[in-house]
């Protein structure tokens, strides 16, 4: 069955950096674009970033552009999110979420459980 | 940016009743590029509907989506106990994609 398992979250000081990972299984990872979507605990959802199935295109929310970098390793079925210059407002649960096969549709037919990032001094 | 406003904020109903959830957009969502998700406590969101009215794989037919332009609706025809959750709409027509703030469906 499809699985997306995030890791790498934790507590980090403002201005610090963190790298999140998302391990995929149960589907042909190299054929699917993947997104990061975050959720402030108890609050709503915010799209963060996208990478096309072959890594040829990336896209970012304005709030993270220039600070976050999305990447993927199709040989290992892993997605990454490199986060730097972290701010209090980046505190959230970060989910990876799967797009449609070889299409940049920007809706998500499967989500991981998420990993919590807490930015605090 | 398209702002999505969901109403009501909380909907209190009983199993067996019909639920109607609303999602209004600040600008037209052309192409009906609107999705609905269900989220239960401690779980990831689950896709219910995409393209405004197409049920995702494995979603029961008591869930239906309708609407176009700036007004969309998610209907649940006969509520089951497992349907009580938070529901979000999302538009993917215009960058940046955006979500509504959610409707909590409670018993």
C-alpha cells in the first residue's frame, strides 16, 4: 500500500536550519510529483513546495521562497525539504503529499502523517 | 491569492442526517479545480473529491461535490459515525494554491 513517512522534525532556534525527509513506498515514486504542505497544530493547511516527478521543476510558496529548498532522490525514493533562516511562523506539522502520475495537478491523493517542526528560542 | 471561506465553522448533526458544507472563493475557480479533504484527529488529511465533483478512489457514494465559479458544496447524504471530522476545501486553479479554514462536523 502507498506509504509516505516523514522524519527530521524537531526543535530549532530562530535563524536555524533543518532538513526534513519523506520516504515513499508502495507506488512508483519516480513517476509522481510530491508536495510539502504544513499545518499549524489545531489550525489550517498551507501549501509549501512542489517538485515535479523528474525533479525538472520546483515551486514554492512566497512565505518560504529563498529559505526552503525541495529536492528528491528517485534512486532512493526519498523527498527532502531543506529549511534555513527558520522563523517562529514556520512552526507546524510538515506533511509530504502525492500528486497525480506525471501531471502537475496540485491536488493530493495521499498524505503522510507529518513531522513536527518547532521554531523556538 | 484566492481566499476560500468555509461555512459553517462548526456543524452539529446526528448520524443518519444529511450534511451540507459550503466553500466560497474570493475569485472564480475556473475549470472547477477544487478538492475536498477529510481530516480526523491525529491523522493526515484524506482526499474525498477533486475536480469539484469527482470522488477519489474508495470514497463512498454518500459523499458528493458540486458547484462552480465561486461557490462549491460538499454533501454527505447519510452521516455515518466515522464521518465526524474536519473538512477542508482547496483550490488548485490559481497559484498559490489555497485551502479553506475548515468546517468541523460534530455529533
